[in-house]
C-alpha cells in the first residue's frame, strides 16, 4: 500500500490524498496562444524515474505539498524533494 507523509497529519494511506500533477509547471500568460495552452494542459513528459509531484490531503487538513515519487515502483522518498 502506498503511504504519503502529510506535513501536518503524518503518514497516511494514499486513499486520503488527491494527485495534483507534476510540480513546477509554469502556467502560460493570459494572452498566450492556443499552442502554448495545448502544451501546458496535454503535452506532458511521462518519465520512468523520480518525479516531484503535488498532492493534497483531501480527507485531512487540505494542505497541498510536494512528494518525490518513482513513477514505476511508486517508492516515496522521505523528506520530499
């Protein structure tokens, strides 16, 4: 079972959390063309390595935080990014 460590509530099962996508994405400016928005929304890399992601503790404190997770083994590195 995958467990995440909420900074406020401690270690919990992943079913209490909501995946928010990869961390560090830069949103296009308001006047950006359709191609920039297409890239931002849909054209994402799918690495098979460590990745920094955003997660929210939905069934807890509601906090967003970053988690470093391996995309093939789902191993979580303690301490985050």
